[in-house]
């Protein structure tokens, strides 16, 4: 049985203290904790001087690609990447092959996560059969399955039909579920390639207008209010979307929203390279949008950061922009990007980071043993993070099976030193344990 | 000049003027009995066409052959839906065959950039039209044609009329003509302007009749009928009525004003037959000039070691600087 004493860790960036993990729980917190001689040989002592202790991170939006695209990622490799990024729980999106639209598939993914053991995997159930947007999937069966699904999403596609969206929002109330919407009006984005604006016109790439996201978010907020249900907005990317969610929250409606690390850092200017590594959905937006998304995350309009980790094999990115797949890796760089864009800029404290990347996503996903404070008696899901170092991102060093990181060669602050899942290290010294 | 010609925006005014001057020498050659130059002997030019365009391919082929280059034609069909031949694999194959220049036509905007920058190829890349992005040699041949009729383009007013949104010709012309000092006005219904066109440095207008009397050249762009189905305009009739160039509108032009079209034309849609065949029309000449301009581009990019035309006064120093 593993026992760990983390010496001089700064919980949420506070004063240095010791944290003792035993039995999968945080057993004690205090300065200069001493271990009884009798068990001392069994206790691994880790010098955490200068390291920040955060609750294990929770990702509400991960594509693990298994089943179906094991050439891009598997549950095993994807959760390794998650652990290295400081995550102890990820929500696996439903757009696999077969689609996670039945109890059988979500249980399969859930079981694969347990077997891999790097971090807990909570499958997201599809809202509609085959993500086709025509007929509700058996949401109740997925909720009642061993996987206990609470988050439902057709992510990758938008539940565009307003009646279907209304019914989904209503139906999930029976098991306290949430519909996580990929907000993209399909007719306004046919063959869309990048943010519609000055640059798309120059580059001759078909535009993905902000209004196609904002119109759906506005509609869904109104629907959620009308039927009294929970709505979660995936990967919000525009200034207008921030305004709409802020307005919906001001009404007291039960709406939550997420922003992705890449929408906090990168802008549509990168499309001018025609390098599809920067092709993502929703697309990279303007610098003004990035500012608005940061401000929304800072003031709590945007509840969480979620990665939208989207692995793709090399050949799907080493081609013409128009032929390339949408999406970029995110798990192994998320915390560094949040540090660079939000913490180092003074917009968020480390306590805020814990809220945005652990507590809040766990609440939205209705997870009980994740997103808990670092306090005695709580589950020992802990990250030790060194904010003082800088590192150069190397795509080839990533645990993900895919290499499609837009940050390759970039210098980012911070490094995950250790991750503990229920008291057991999944990462030590920055490497898989 | 740079190693590649990917965008008309890559050309400085000096670059563009050098191309036009070289093209004039090449054009003079067309009037001689022997139309071939040894300038690119032993060099290989590959025409890589991922989208049908017989006229552009033939123009480049004729240009390369008149410079005595070896020409390889490669054609592959595809689209974003049926990827077909991969650009990368094709590039690697052609690279192995020792291509000095690759002329690429592609349905995807940016494909020539990928070819030039992704490390697949070390050849000079000439963009022969990519998606809805650019078509720089078309802009050069248009400018060349204009200078032959209008002289220096400084301060000249050029109207470009039609489907600007989907037109690579409009994008390249807007860039090049401004570089050459012309005043460009784009004319289209609001649905066929791209967002942000106001940042292009050009004038825009929805009113063709207001623009025509001031224009020194009027370039009509092709408008595909299918655009009607996507509600860019209500009907062919309405489009023609508001934005087509017919004999009545032609009457509003100044005496010296020329009428251009990059082809292929849809007679009766954006231009009527009597206008296309009128004395003002330089549409056929555009095709002839296309070969001369493409000769100049290939010659300058590949840095021909001898003067392009033996009787010309081009000095070698210039060539080295501009190779
Ligand atoms: Zn999505």
C-alpha cells in the first residue's frame, strides 16, 4: 500500500506545508509532519519545495478516439497524456466509432479507462443516435449503466434541431444530466475552414462566422431557461459568446461554459501559414476574441477550462488545409497555457485555477470523488506543479499517440512534477510512474 | 524575385515591372519565325494540376517549351471530399524526378504554400491558381495586357466586376494592380464580397453604372450559375441586369477603355456576346499575353543564365540580382 509524504508543498500557491497521503486519502496536512518510526520505511517522502499542490485536474472534454481510431489515440495513451498533464479524471467524448450512444459502448470505454489506470475515464454519452441529430439516444440507459453517464454531447456536431435540443435538455433532468453543446449552426458553416473575418477573405478559406456559434448559444440558453434544465456550452470561442453567457447567468439560468487553452492563446493569424496544425473547430479567433475569452474566464462567466484534446494521425494534418482534420492536442500542455495566459498575467490565482480546472468541471460532470479540496479526509487526487521552470514543447516527447500539437517548439512556463490518483502516483518526476 | 511565386503580394513594384518588361521581350518573340529560346535548356518544369484547367496548363506548357525546358504534365482529380492523389506524395515523386519548377493548380486554397513550405519539395513553386485564394500569373498577364493599351498604370482606374468572394483572379489583381499604382474598384452585389474587403486598400461599389464611366479598364469575372442556388443572387436575369456588361453599358465607357475577362466566359451572364467580341475587348489578346508572361515568370524564377532574348539589352548583373 502506498504512503506518500509531500514535504513543503504550497497548497493552491499558499504557504509551504506537508501533505501526507495514505489509503487513497489525504490523511494529514500540516507543517513538519512526522511519520511514526514503525511505518517510516513504507513512506515515500517527496521534496515538494517550491511546488504548488493542486487538486487533480478534471477535463470535461477529451477525445480518446477508442473505439475506432486507435491509430490516433487509445484510452491507454490518452490517459497517459492526461496524467502527465495533471489530470486525474477525463470525460471521453462520444464521437468514436461506434459512437458512444449505448450503454454497451460507454461501459466499454469506462472499463478501458479502469484497466489503463492512469486516470479515471468518464464517458460522455451521445445525445442522438449515431450523432446524426435525428433521434435521441438511450440517455437513460447510459445514465443507469456502470459508467454512470451524466454528461451528454454530440460534440463534433451540433444538436441543431431546436426541438431535439429542447427534448434532450428536458429528458436529462430525470438523472441530473447535462447537455454539453457543440455550438455550430450547420448551415452557416458549410465547408467552413477558419474564422470568418478579414483574414479568411484574404486567404480564400471559407469562413466560420462567430454568429454561427453565438446564435446556437443564445438559442440554447433560452431553451435551457424555458425547460429549467442544465446547459453546458463547449469550447466557447468568441467575444459575443462570452456576452451571451454572461447575460444568461445574470438571469440566474443554469448555464455553464468552457474555454479551451488554444482559444486563450492562439489567434486566427496563424491560418496565414496554411499549416493545418492550426486548424481546429471552433476555429482560432481574433486577438479581441482571445481577450474577451480570457476576461470571461477571469470573471467566472466561463466556468472551466477544458482541453478538447483531439488527436489526429500525421497524415490527416500533413496535407492541404482544406483536406486536413480539425483539432489539436491539449492534455499535456493545458496547465502551462493557463499559467501563461491567466496566472502569470494576474487574471487568476492558483485557487481560481483549481476552481476552473478541477472543482467546477467535477461539479458539472457530477463527479463525487474528483474536484475535491485538498483537505484531510478528501480523496488523494493531487498534482504537484512547478510554475518556476520553463520548457520547450517537443511533439515527439508526448505520450499521446498523435503529434498534432500547435505548441511544438514553443517555450511554456511550468511543468507537472507528480500526479496522484487516489494516493497512487501516476506521474513522478514528470514521467509516468 | 523570391524563389516562389505564391501570391501577387509577394511581388515588389520592381519585381512586377521586371516581369512585365521581360514579358514584353518574350512577346516580341512571338512575332518572329523561330519562337524558341534556349534559356531553360536542361531544366525541368512540372505542371501539377489537381483541378481541370486546360487553358492554364496549355499556357504554362507553351511557355516552358518556348524556353526549351523539359515539361512534365501531371493531372489528378480530387476535392476535399474525395482527396484522391495526395499533394504530398505527388510532390515527393516529382522531386525525385528532379523538377526545377513546379507549376501547381489546386482546388485547395494554400496548396502552393504547403508545397513550398512543408519540406516536401525544393523546387521553385508557381501558383497557377489555388482554390479561392490567388492566381498571380493571371494578374500579371492582366497587368501586362493593360500596360500595352494604357501605358503606365499609375493612377489608372480599373474596375473588377463580379464574384469577388470566390475569385482568385480578383484577389491577385487587387494586390498587383495596387503595387503598380492603379486605383482598383471592385464591383459586386454585397453577397459576393468577402468579409473584410474594406481592408484590401481598394474601392468597392454595388453600383456598376456609377463605376463604368470613370474606368480605364473593366475586368468582368466569371459568375457560376450555381451561386444562384446558394442564394448569392436571386436569378441569372437579375444578376445580368445589375452586374452584366452589355452593349448599353459599354456605351458609357470612355473611348480608350478596354474590356477584359480571364475566361472562361459565360456569355449572356456576366458579359454579352457583342461586348466580348467588340473592338474594346482584349480577351483573346489576354490569352496570347499569358504565354509571354509565364515565360517571363519561369525564366526569372529559374534564373536563366543567358539573356532571355539574344537581341535584348538585358544585362547580366540585373539578372543575378533578380534571379
Ligand atoms: Zn466540439
